[in-house]
C-alpha cells in the first residue's frame, strides 16, 4: 500500500495518490494532471478511479482531464449532479483497489454531496479517511458555501454536518489517519492547524468541533460564528467543477503568447484586459506599468487573484519574471482564471528600455514611516484581516482589509498623504496597486509592515490572543 499526499502550499490543498498492486486511485486532483500520470508510470501502475469529495469551490479539480486521458471513471458521493459521466456512489458503496478497499461515507453538511472516503487495508481494517472539506485538522468545513444551491440556511447545513461527523466519522477508531483536503490558509475553514496529517484520536481531543459533550446547538453556533464572506470566485469554480472546463493545454497555449510592448499596450486597450504583475513586491514598487495590478507569485497568489479579480472570465495580460510565464498561467488556471491572452516579452525591463511610461509607489522604511506619521499626523490604514487587527494594531490606524478593499475606497483621503501597511509588506503593495488603479495616488507603502513598525517603536495596542476574539 502506498499513500502520497501531494500538497500545494499556495492553495493549502491536499490531493492524494493511493496505489496497491498496480492499481491507483487519485483523490481531489489539481487541474494540471501530469504529476499523477508520471507517478503512475513510475510505479508501472494504472489509474483505476478518480474520487471527488465534493464540488470544490476554491480550485478547479483535474478530474475531467484526468478521466479523459486515462479512461478512469470519476466517482462522486450521493446527491452529486455533474454534467459529465460519473459514478454516483451510494452511501457505503465499496471500491476495490488492489488489495485495498475504498468505502464511500456520505457526510453532507459542507455541501450536500460531500463524501468522505474510508480506506481499508488488505485485512479489512480501517486505515485512513480522506475527509475532503468535511473534517479539517482543527476545524470542519464551513457550512455556508452550498446554501443557495441546497435552498438551506447555513444553520441548516451546520446541523447536518454535526450529524455527519457524529454518525460517520467520530465512531471510527482513534488510530484512523485523517487526510483532509485543506490546511491552514484555506478560505474553506477558519481555524485549521498547520499540520496536514493527523490521527482521528488526536482530532477528537484537539478539534473544537468534535467535543464529545457538544450539543448540536453549540456546534451550529460555534461553526457559523465569525465566518467571513466567501470569495466571489467560489461559485464560478463550483460551476466549472460540475460542468467541465477547457483543457489546460489549450489555456497554456493561448496564454503563452509573447507580446512586444507596443502589441501588449494595444491588446490591453482593445480587450479591456487587466494587466497583472506577478513579480516581487519590491520590484513592483520601483516601477510598473500604469494602472497594472500587483499580486506576487511569492505570496498567496491564486487565492488573492480569485478574491480581488473575482471574474474568472476576465481577460488577463501578464508581467512576470523571465521564465515564470507558464507557472503563472498554470497557477491562474488552478482557480479557474483561463483568460490569459499573453505576456510582456522581455518583462518589465524591456518595457522601460522602449521608453514606455511607468509608475512607482512611494515606499518608506518602518523607521522613516514612524517618524513621518508622528510628524504629520497622517492617516494610517491597516489592510490585514480584521482578526489580525483586533489582536494588535498601531494606535490610531483604521482597518480596511485587503479582501474588501473596494468597499473602503471612500475612506481614503483624496487630498493628503496617507500610509498603508499590512503584516509584512506583501498585501499592502497589492492594496496600493489597486488604489492607484482607482486614481488614488497620495499614498505611502510601509516596507516590512506591522512587524517592522512595531520593532521600530510604533505605538501599538495591547496584544489579544486571536483565539479569544
């Protein structure tokens, strides 16, 4: 028996490769399927099944492409209604994989088709569960993503999730291994642990949602409390996962068109494409194409693209580090953004050398920013999450979370300089780029963010542990 977790950090997503006697099952694959094909080839094995735990909202799965290439059937749990051919498993249905058995446990609540797959070893002993978004480490799946489709409230779904956990998962033995679909950083939960594998027994001890003495009413209240609005691209990804999508090879071919600066500029004007600059924030600050949007590859790239650009059909033109064009297009496609129509040949330096106009962002070190703030009494805007802000923030700073930056546009001064910061300097540059694209230029970015400002002696509020908020 071979089990491999294939974890993608920028999506905080775990796909799984299971092999026994030359037969392979893939669970929740990413859209680029070559890694799974190569693993099977190296094992001299055949992909027999592609299991989907539910219709994912935060990424586009590779199930359709992988099935097309391998001929392996796609398996969903009860209540699934895909537009393509698939096996809709019954609750308790078993699938043979070499000497192993995979049993479908219908665990609705996160979504109504959500299914956990129980892996039994060659002796028939329960070995592991692949819990999708039903059970995370430290948390459970948010119950608000399927409410429109299911015509239910999030409280209704939370109650169903409570029953699923207590009738299907918690009765399993403590030594059963838990393999979730996501870890810390995913928008599909709110309190996930940084670890990506654990025992069910430890989760029964550590996970607030699995308390043995917890009532359904307590569960509903605690699971629904503090949920932020889901990113706007989530329903679009669900649609693609349910109905199918364009092959990633075609997306890569179309997006890999190298455009000279003149052609790049014409394409931007004629198509209404968003110019997306994915270089490091320090490079973007020093120079970028006017009105371009910065979301750097080195941060939580795909989730921020989904949250801030939102429309997966939006045409995109890319400014990337040299050699990072294909990686950028691939990572965009993981969250359904297939509209890349080309990239700037030679990168930003080529743009500059041809004499094209470019913009910059005024940026101060933390020490310089602290001095200027105190001297000028300028407004300070903190673009971290509300929970980060409430835990500790600079005295007098206003909280304008990046995820909802467009809702705060009227809050920013139009006629005097203000400062923008985040935790470490990545999100504040995204915010600054968005503000400048909206015609707000009187801003200063703080290098190093809140951490650097605090270390430089900025006055901050008393620390409050985030878990108590």
